[in-house]
C-alpha cells in the first residue's frame, strides 16, 4: 500500500498560490491611483503633462452642461433599464418554472441575446430603428399602421429610450438566469403547501416567489446599475452620442474628452466620477451581503 503523500502547506506555498491575485489587485488599485493623479493634472494632448492643477478639472466639469446632460442620461438608464429588466427577468423565470419540459426549449431563446457582443446588438438595433429603411417602421407600414411610425433614434427625445430598449432585450436573460436559480433554491414544500391551500399561480408568485428572491433582486440591481453607469458600446454603435449630444453618457463623454479632444486630465476626472458612483452602489451591496452571510 502506497503511503499517503504529505499535503501540509507552509507559508511559502500559500504566498505562491495567492501571488497572482495579489498582483492583479495591486495593478487594479495602482491604475485607480494613477487615474486619480491624472485627474488633478492639466494634461492636454497624448504626451504626459504632469502639471498639477488640483480640482480644477472637476470644477470645469461641474460647469459644463454637457457633463450634466451625460449624467442625466446615466440616471435615466438606471431607472428605465434596471426596473423593466429585473421585472421581465423575474416573470420569465417563473414562467419557465411553470412551463415544465418546455423550459429546455424556451430558455436558450431568452439567453441567446446575452451571448451577442454589444457591437452586434448595436448594429442589429440601429438597422431596426432606422427611420427610413428600418424593419420596425416597415412592419408598421405593411400592416396599415404607418401613422405610428417614429423617427426613433433620429429624435433627441426618443433616442435614449431606444438605446435602453436594446439593452433590455439583451440583458433580460441575465436577470432571468439569476431569478431562475433563486426560485429553484426555494424549498419545494413551500410551493406544495401553497397549492394545498388552493393558491393560484399568480398568488404563489406574489406571496411565495417575490418575497424569497430578495437576494437575487439585490444582485440583479447591483450588476445592472454598474452596467448602466459604464454603458458605452451601444451608444457608440447606434447613435454615436447623437442626435447632437442627446444620448451621451459619462462613459462616452469620457472617451470623447480623452481621445477625440485629448483633454486627458478632464477624461480622467470623468472616470473618477464614474468610479465614485459605482462605489456608491457596490459598497452598500457588499456590506449587505457580508451581513447576510453572518446571520
């Protein structure tokens, strides 16, 4: 009989295993510190210009209507994107649970958009939204509802909501997956007891499912809030921030300021603001999660 090998670990082994993640974390925080330093410099042009100017870049941003318009669009994304995506995801997840064997057929259909890149999604929806040759207006005209045709992404008032519609189509499957796992984690005895008491599917959804998927809801809201803060691809592909600057978000404004106008310090200041907004969501969620694990 072969002897059992000694599996004891010393501190060197532990350090070797943890070294890669430590390096990644150090690089991450190093880049954050570097970005904060750049945001307080008067860096114009792509060549490094280390000319300290304090918080002047932030003051300049707060005086720009373009910045407040981009921030307003991000806040619009948070409300108009997160709530419908989460609600649709929950309804679809419960519908899949009720569908039985048909779940294996329908689940890939809802998950397929999530597998597409944002560039592909943006190109697809830009074609669909086209006021002249777009499939949406052509379908409306072909069924005699041409009066409902809209300029869609050519309208400053509608364009942001058109972008959000494309994002909802792509991300609803993500919310559905989280909720599906949460629903399956609910003890089956609860569903059986509700059915014995004569509860309908809608009553079970309202009084059993919704109260027991709180943690999945928190994860969904946190992840989608971060996405709505850093959204860039869809804006770039579908509208390029237009018409005018009506669909610009902070991420797109940061790109334009940094690489198009070469105000690197100003772009770094925008990225720091995005980081602060994201931390305002992630930190409370992380605190809540740790508290839940301890109880």
